[in-house]
């Protein structure tokens, strides 16, 4: 992403990467599948945390019906976090993993479409490009400090600020250990 990327461009590019990672997990096996799945979990975790801290508060304040739009997106996100938490401890080649993963994929892709349609599509009419570029920077800053695993129940900026730093340190430590053991 370039320095002049706006928040909608940034988030849509991440949605594309998420779709690609779902395909990579579905089309591989063994260690390669496990690696792609952990990449997917990490991207989803930091992406959703940044949305909860930056994007959703902006939408609540600025788009018509923003409170309900955000409430609906958060419900979708919480459901996905719970499934991701269960999947993270499973054997990625097990039939149970694949069944739950397939359902998660459908839910997450529907969620991304809902964000783009009901939330992001309105940003251009309520903020100028400079504001949207600044929001992209805020999203990137939030992602740099975000936990790398889903944490159900941390669905607001306040909850993320309270638990995020500790969870991020723990998650990033687990990432290093996992990588060292691979």
C-alpha cells in the first residue's frame, strides 16, 4: 500500500488477501495448510482489531444508521472469532477442521461483503480523501499493536485498549515459538 492509500482501499485489499488465504488453506495440506491457516488467523485478528478501534467508531459517528450497521458487523465478527479460536487448536488436516473451516469461510466472506456494502461504501460521501487516508494510517497503526489471535469478547475499542496490549505480547510470543518449532 502506498502512503496515499485510503482506508477503503486498504481494507478492500486486505479482504482480497483474506479470500486468497482461505483458498490457500482449502487447497493445501499438512504443514503448508497449517502455515497458511496461521497467516489467515493473524491477518483476521489484526484486521478485525483495527476495524473495532478505528473503522467502526468512525462509521458509528458518520454514516446514517451507523450504530446498527456496526452492531451487525460486530455480531458477525464475534461469531468468527469464536470459530477461529476453536480451529486454532485443531489438526488442520482433520475432517472436523475442514467442516468448520468451510462454514467459517462462508461467514467471513459474507461479513467482508457486508462491510464493503453497508459500511465502507458510505465513507466517501461523509469524508474527504485526506480524512480517509488518515484513517488508513490509523488502521495500520492499530494493526501494528494488535493481538495476532482472535479474542472473543474484545469487540470495542475500549475493550481492545484494556486487553489488547497484553494479548498482543502473549500472541506475538506464541507466534515466535510456533515459528521456531516449525
